[in-house]
C-alpha cells in the first residue's frame, strides 16, 4: 500500500519506527483515519490508523436495526469539529505515518504527519493545540512527543480553544436526522436548487451516503442515472451503516451482489467503479441537486468543482443509462446519452464487446435525404432516394395504434385497419399532411432482422428503423406527443432503439399527462367510411350528387394504374374508384384465370408517374359519368394541373375521342401535339407530316436596338412583366441587407401600423423576410393589398405583417426597382386557357432569369419592348409566335417593317403546323363570338 523508509540505529539500541506513506481516503473521527496506497491495475489496499496518545470525542451512531431496544447515540461535544478539522486538512492529501503499537485485535496506533516525511505537520499535536482532542489520561510525559502534546494542551487551555472554551460545547453537537417524514415534499421544497453536502460513504460507484447541510440530514443518494441491487454495508470502526433497497434509476453501474451466505461478489468493474467515485467524492464538499425520491432514498445529481460524477462514470465506461426515469435528470438526458455514446465508441470497460447496431452500414446508408412518397402505416413510410430507388422506412422505437382485446371487432366484418383501429386514421393523416412530397432527413438507428411467423405473431421481413426529421422536427416524437403512437419498451441490454429514445419517453409522458389521443379518457373517434368501389347501385345514388357538386375535394388512397385510382372523399366520407376522363392510358399487367396478361408498353411508367404525382395527395375531382362497373369517370386536378393533360404531355397517354365534348379538349390536343414532336414513349414511332417552310426575310438595319441587361422578377396574368436593372442590383441587395438588420434590431410592434392606400411600407413576405411595398387597397385590417415595389408581385396580407418604412430606406434613397413592360409586336389571346398557356410558357422561360431588353415604342400603359435570352440572344416574343401561343400585332411604322415581317413568317409556320392557337386552322376567319378572339 505504502512505501517505507528504514532508519538504522546503534546495535543493541531501540528500533526506529518504519516511516510509511499513503493517501488519506477517509477520516473516521477526530483520532482515526483510513489511508490507501496508489492504484496499480485496480483499487489499492487500505488500512486504518489511530492517533496515539490522544482522544477525541465519539461521533453519533445510529442504533442497529437488528436490536429493537437499542437507541441512537448522539455526538459527543467537539467530536464533529474535530472530524471536520481533519477532513478539511487531510482528505486526498499524502501523509506519512509510523506505527507505534498494534493490539491483538489488529488495531494500529501511531503518529501521522502531513507530507512525505516526519518534518511535516504533526496531526495529533495540531488537534490538541486547537482544543479538539486531549491527551489520554494516565499518559506520562517521558519522551519528546508526549512532552510536546502536554505543551500543546496547556497552550489550548490558556487560549481557551475548542473544548477549553467557556460553555459545555453543546453547540457542537449535531441534531442528526436519519429519516425524512415526507421525502417527496422534502425534495420538492428545494426546487432542484443545489444543496451543500458532505459525502460520508460510497457504497458503490453510484450510491453514496451524504450529510445534507446545514440541517444534518443523513440520506442515501443514488446518482440520477444508476441502477442498484440490494446490498448492506458496514464501514469498520464507524457509525455508518446502511441498507440499500432495490431500485432502478437512470444509469446502471456495476455493483456487488449479496450471496446467500452474506458474502459479496463484485460484478465486473464494480470495484473499479466504486474506487472511481470514492477517490473523487468521499468526504468531499459537494453540492447535490435533489431530483426525485424512492422511499427514504434520494435520486440526485452530485456536483463537484471538478465535474459531474454521473457523466464521468458514463464517459469512462463504468455505467450505462437506464430508460424509464431518465427524465428526472435535470441537467439534460442528452448529456448522459452523449457520455455513454463516447464510451461505446471507444469500447471502454463494460462496453468492451460493444458492436453498434449500424456498424455494418456505409455512412451514406446511415444518413441521407429522401423524398416521402407514401405513408404505409402510422410508423412506416416509403421514400425516394436520390438514386431513384424506393425504400421503406420504419420510425424507430414507436408502436402505431392497435386494437385492444379480442372482441372489439365484428368477426363477420372485414377489418379495415385505417378506419377501424382507433386513432390509426388520425396518425396516418398527421404523417400524410406533414410529409407527403416533402424532403426529410433520415438517420438509420438499427436494422431489425426478419422474423418467422408464430402462432400469435405474423412473419416480418427485415426492417430499416430510423429517426426521420423535417425542419428540425422529429416525426416520431411529434406523433407520440399527440398521443397517436406509443413508445416501445426494451430490455436494458437491447441497444436497437431510437437515437432520440429519451425524447420519445418524455413526449409520451406529456401525452399521458395531458390526456392526448390514445391516452384520452374521452370516447374514441369513429370513422364510418362507406366503400362504394364496384357497387353499382350505391354508385348510381352518388352520381347525381357528385355531378352537381362540381369540383370536390379528395385524397388519393391508392393508384391501380396510370388512369385508375381509389379516392377518399372526406366531405362524403366514402371511398370510390375513379377513372381519368379524356385519355387512353397503356393497360398494365392483369391476372386472368389460368394466365397472366402482360401489360402494354409504358404502363408501369404511367403508373409510377401518377403515383409520384398524386398518391396520398389532396386533389380536386370533377365527376362527369360512371361506367357499368360502378367506377366514376372524370377529371382530377393536382395543384391546378389536370392529371389527364399531364399524362398526355409526358407521352404516357393518348387523347381519347370522348374528350371532344370536354372543355379540356384544347389543352389535351396541345399537349399531345407537343408530345408527338418529342417522339418519346407512346409516340416513339410517330411520323410527323412535312411542313412547308416559310423563308424568312432578312431584316435591314433600320431599327435602332440598344439592349440592356435586366433581371425578370414577375410575370402578370396579362403577359406584362417586371424587371430589375442589373446595374443597380448590388445597390438593392445592400439596401435590403441594411434594412433587415435595422428591422431586426428595432422590430416593428405587431398591429401598431395602420395602412393607408398609396402609402409606402414594409411587408413580411411568406419567406419571413421584410421587403419594401406600397399599399394598393385596404379592405379590412385582415386584408390589405400590397405591391412589392422592388419585385413587382402582389399579395394580400393582414396589417400585423406590415410596418412603417424607415426613412433611411425610402424611395428617395433608392427608387423602386421593379419596372413594368409589355411585349412589343404581339397580341395576347383573349381566351383564358390560351392566355394561361402563353403566360406559363413565359414563366418557365424567363422568370427569375437575366435577359436583354430593348424599348421599341411607348404606350399609355407601359413601354413595349423586345426581350432576348441572355445566352442565345433569341427573341422571347418571336418564340411565343413560333409556338402558336400568341398572335402578331401588325404595326405600320417603317422602322418596324422588317421585324414585323419576321414575326408574320413565324406566325404562318405555326399556322401550317397547327400549333396551339392554330390547331383548328385560322380562327380569325370566323366572326363567331364563342371563339373568344377578335380580328
């Protein structure tokens, strides 16, 4: 344990005591300490040393639980100050000592010196000099050490120190409290504020006995995060004796198992864990945060100036986290998990054989971004990877709603889990609205292997379980917090769980407390959904109602093929089969009696296209008719786009002759013509009719052209557009940056601004940023029409999203940067659909891009210009004419004749090819108003 130094004497003379050294582990009383050696590959040996020739008061001792008639023994006067004097002076310090006497019972008595040799402070003399100990009665002063003790005692008496002071010393006797009447109230009364304490004993790495100051409560403290088994310990020669009942806390530390014969067997690393805690906390001044209680035992966090012992135990691999009560750890459960993860990654001590659940996965397979395509269940989704592959992801550590009991479902009725299991529909809807079509971050937590079927459990294929987040929100945690899923409980050694398992448990606790969803005591929601798919009689009853309803809201529940879907109509609470009107989609493979009919070419592509576009999305449908099988036929719109037109446009379907009666016929024909030109998919073998080319007339350089670079920011519905001057773009960026910094430091008070028509202001756009704007109309405080003067777009906002424009950023400092222009030499179609096609084409081509602009002539509304693409120098307006999307405006000015001729030649080419406006020939020859055009 300790090193020794021998001093030789003269032959025949008295033997010189051996000087030994050690580290003070514990002060038992004012005249007894325990010293230990230096650790070498494990906890070091230790021994108790009693000070020779002096006596200090006895500390209090609790009556033994096995002796019912025994009583607690209180402190003797000045006993505790003597112990404290030695504790503060010696704990953790190196001392040297000599053994002068050893009793037959093994007790050792000697002299103790602070430091490495006997020249250091003599501890016995210091105690006597402070009046905290006395010389033993009957001791004769026949050697220098005893003479020195006698002198120290006389000096203490003269100075009236310690026990020689006036009074009987009753103020030094502690009122020790071994039990707490109401432990829960005691813990709550401290409001999780640090309590000063002294660690009196370390039972093992995670359970200590602490003296709480200043009221002298002697309590068992279990480190928040530790699991303990029963163990009774008595420290030799002291009053400390404690029995620790079984309890489960936040982390599990190796401990000592009590055998039947009363002996203790340490678990692996138990002794090392105990020494780790002992060497840092035993008899140190600490602070304890009282967090919870179990009977008379306190759960708490011990804070030491050198660190938090709970986190250190985890980080060194001496402990493991335990799940069920980790929420009581006030300093953040994530710190405990991070410390445990540190030890796992380095395979320290109890983790020496640890293998991570995702150890066999590449980094790109552990974390990735994917697009959610389908919600399979309340805990499973299908995502599309960047590679184009599809992957099923299960949300880690949660369980979806399920039926409780055996008799809750009518055995004669087929179970529809989505509608018949309580809260399953709500859970699916939450995921659908939150995730469908969105990109999410996926972190794989573990791979659950495939399991065979049993009598009670069906077979499961291998499942990838992951944490899915969107916008920083953990989807599983959000589900659990709403009571739409529960958290799976694991064995303590089961590491296959969510990396955010603690947050899931906390979310579930909140849901239970607030009575949310599955934990609600209210009556469970019932979804009575009628499935009329294939039921001709019911379909006939619904048909007139759906026809009169016009556009109805629906959710696409399933996609059978490119043009055949199953829809849920929320308003009517029914399921229907829906066929897309106006198109002829390739048929997929079908199972017929005795054979499998192969699908037509591109049927799978059409199905996949429809799935990606509309599956589980909210859509609008127009029902026109139904077939003899009870399937409804009509048009489906997703984000204002017609799915039939989109399928034709992507060459995945052809226009059916029945579309001629529809208002969407022109759009379908236009899409089909464009698809034919590309010669892809269903039109791969299409042969185009030869078109007679119109020879362009070379333009003479009579027209002045001075093109300047501009940035197109907005396209209006009447084909006007707004641009920013590229040369002043940096000024605008600088102004916006300065303005936003100014607003951030002095944000406007919400609702303080009263908008007035024509006034400049600042407005918060949907991206959360502030922009300069002008008030165009005030309908009400909730509806204010504004125009963004630097970008050209308009919006209706509540006045709470408006504020006063700071003078430093007014239009006097920098004029409005958005300038309105119109295309020269073209006529915009009056027909709404045709005009929309032209606007869509322009938006695709030039919005938010840099172009070249030349002013051709002025007009009452705004200047008319020609616009060129910045890279190809192609004329945008001329391109619209070539596509048959607009007509030519013939002007008689001489300088424009050459460019007008080029525009007219392009128009003739479009007419010959029957593109868009010209698909039915030259409609201008007919004066009928229904065509929607005027000559």
